[in-house]
C-alpha cells in the first residue's frame, strides 16, 4: 500500500484539514514536515470542531502523529494547543505523538522581530502571521538556532546564545530595542523544557520502523505551493519549501517514501495577505464567494481575498510538486452561479503566457484570460457520488482536470468528513 503526501496546490487554505483528517483515519502515521503554527486546519467530526495549527491532523483520530524536523516549533504554542485539544477529549501522549529532537525552536525574540519588521515595512509588508516563523527559519539556516534537543542541555547553551544574540542584538538595536534578555530567555526555556522533552525523540528512527513494517504514512504539508520560498510568488511567500519533495527532507525519510502526491485544490481561488492575485474579484461576485465559503483564516481570522479558479497557477503547482491527483474542495460554494469562469492563460504586455512569471512586477501586471461556462442550479453540498452531482458541475470538474493536466482523485462537497466522492484511492496506488 502506498504512502500519501498531501500538499496545497494554491495559496493555502484549500481545505487540507478535512482531507488529511479523512485520510488519517486510514493511515498508521501522520507527519507534519514543514511550516509552524502559522498553518491552520479546521476539522469537523460530527458535532465537534477542532482547530489545529501545529499538531498533525491525525491526532484527532488517535493516529500516530509526528512533527518532523522540517517544522519550526513554538513550544508555548504547542502546549496551549495540546491543552485545548485535551479539553475537547482528544488523548495526546508520547505513545501517539512525537516531536523530532532536531526541530528548531521559535522563541519570543523571533515573534518580536517578526512584528518589528512588519511594522516598519510600510508598503513592503509581506503579510506574515507575526508568529516568528520567518526569523526562526533564518536562524536555522544561519546555524544559530536553538533546537528541541538543546532543551536537555540548557547548561551548555551559552555558545549558541552568543551566536544568536550577536545577530539579534544588532537587529534589535536598529529598531531601537534593547538586547535580548538572556537570563529571562533561559528561565522560560527551563520552565517549558520538561513538557516538550516528554515527546522528543529521533523521529526518523521511529518512521523507518513504521515504514519497514509496511504501515501507511501520511505526510501533511502546510500552506500551499504558491507560498513556497522558491516556487511561490516571492517575496510574498512563507519561509519554507511547501512542495512535496520537502516531505523527504522534513521527516528523515527518503524521496521514495513520499508515495502518491495529493494536491488539494479549491474550486475557486483565495489568498490571505499581500501579494499578486491575477483572478481576484473585488466586486459583488468576490464578496459572494467569500461569504458562501466562510473565507476567514483559521489562524489569523483575516478575510481571504477571493477570485475565479486559476488553471494556469494550479497546473504550474501540480507540475512543480509532482502531483499524482488532486482533491477538489468547496465545489458547493459555486452552487447557484449562473456563469462560472476559469482562467486559462495570461496577457503580459501584449504577449500570451501559459505560465506564471517569476518576477514580482510581471506577476502583478498579468491579466487573466477567461473561459466562461454555464453554472448549475442544483446543489452539490453533501454529495457522495457522481450521481449526486448536477451534470454541469461534473462538466466543470472535467474541465478543471483537463486544464491542469492532473486527474481528480477526490471531490469534497462539505466540511463533513464523509461528504467526499472518492474517484481514485491514494492509498491503493
């Protein structure tokens, strides 16, 4: 049986939470492999709603859930999220939850720097969540990060603090802020260390045992390919690689383990924060999409920008990330539209493009070329088979997969776990 890697194929917020939850009930282990608590997944199981930011979605089903080394971990956010879920009746313990001991930590100084930079950026704001994700990744690649394993050796932390503070104190001085309070930081780390260390281990070893036993592993990505630090709409991106290949480096398993790559694709397009958005609708139609889709960020609560489906961007994301099949979500939001549009290309300075250019100026200047289709008056909400869908909705799905050159594997028709049309079983490949 194949492993499955789930990634967002747009700008995040595609409905990964529900799909991962649906798949997690059939997996033996779920692994988060990048990002941090800037991710946001909402799971609806019966009458219970779970909002996750850091924990893998499998934790709700009791599936072995692992935070891989590619994640940046805020230990205080972790504790708060675990306590919240425990209060909802979810059991979380070292038997069903593990953290890679080589995960970099997000510290208070990272959150502070994130806020200072955004406040000073003016028109150049990236639109970060302000949770310290970017600065933590910077310290990782700058080789000055404090990692989970360091929590067991705090008495030997001074050399690492010297490296970290030499960098941060200079930045803080530029913002008119005092140096890092090293004593306060150590005290905070000593207090949180026992809580985090109970879950810490070399998870690559545990995953290799799971793999060797022939168990099914689900790799859970955060954000979306269009927010990838290399392949996204730079600089309006996140600070990690969000493509499927990161599942290998971010978990400690090789590329052969990633298996079926399932790209989550919303039936229209949304984006949170700043950055280019070719099909954005700043009119009544865009407002209608946002209202019907309840388009507010799980983590930030910010209103999402909405627009028609962009087949050019999605095709590019699927190609870059090696997507095997897509899960099309939120189809029901398009119910009742007289006409629906799909972006099939761009015009840039009189030239037609079938791809999204890399330069920020060109990205902002492209004009979408639309193909218009008849909408459908029947409802797709709650459909669990093709027979439940209006004929025109099926035509829309077929046209989407033709344009993005990637087959549909699943169709999601509501936030409920079971309201899913299975076309191709990712775990059976």
